[in-house]
C-alpha cells in the first residue's frame, strides 16, 4: 500500500533568507509504519501525475500556512501575513486524486484547502479553537455519515489547533461533525473525508484504518 502525503513548509523564516524546510510530524511516521504503509511525499506540483498513478490514496496534512483568501475571492484581513503559498501544490494533488477516484483524507488545514479546492470559502480568523495547551473540546458527529459509521457515537472529544474554519461548505459535500459553537469540524463526499482536528496526534487508529480500507477498495 502506497499513500501520498503533503509535506509542509515551516513558516518561521519571515524574511525568506534561508532555504525552505519541508516537514512531516513523527505521528504520521509511527502510524504509517504500524499500518505497513509506504508513504510518498509531495512537495511541489512537479511529478504529481506520477505520484498519483503509483499511490492508492492521499493525505492532506495540517499546516501553519493559511490559505490565501484570493483563492475564494476575498481580500485578506488587516495585518494578516501569508508567507508561503502551499495551495497550488495541494490543489493539483487533490484534483488528480479525486479525478482518479482515489481516497483523500484531509487534516486541519487540509479540510480548509479541500473545501476551497471544491468551491467553498473560509472564515479567515476565529477564536477559541487554537488550544495550544493541548486541551480538547466536544464535537457532535452527524448521523448517517462516514464518521458516524467509524466511531459509532454522537459526541467525541478532539484536539484543536486552528485559527481558520469553513464558512461556506463546498457544493456536494456534507457536514460530518460540528462543534458546540457552530464551527464545522468535518466534511465528506464520496471517498473524501476531512476533519478539522489532528487525529494523528491522538493516535486515532480507527480513522486511519478506515481510510486505508477505503484505499484498498478503490
């Protein structure tokens, strides 16, 4: 089993005086090794077609770089910096895997990017969801969704490290989970599922095992 994964760019070099550093956190390594998965990194648009052809699914990971609002026809809010633009790389990968009917799992920034790729919009800044103290909050899992079939419960606790969220959901998608303050926490469509939290940091094997099962059945 081969899974493509979006590698992210560190955004702490605001002056861009050094070379870009791509990264994938250790949680993914541990989970993929446990599931016997060979992962193929995507760091640019180049060779996306070849990677899509050889891989069974795509993971769109979390990122500290926000989606520029120009991609959903809005102007940036005052004082907001956009250091690196990862969206073109993600967009091409998502479109390729979707076109080839290969499963996609989006995580944190990944859910936001997937939503924008398919025509949705984002709230550029929200409060009370960047819980850096590692605390958690409850989400309601909607009935008759893939998430519901995975977890088999109505509520669950998740971590939360995001400052943006889905505003208008992309056409054809449905909400899989929502927080008590109305923030969309998961969306899904066909063989695409995306969550706002970080399941890899929770070692949530149920979600990853289901995603791998979807890849086997494609």
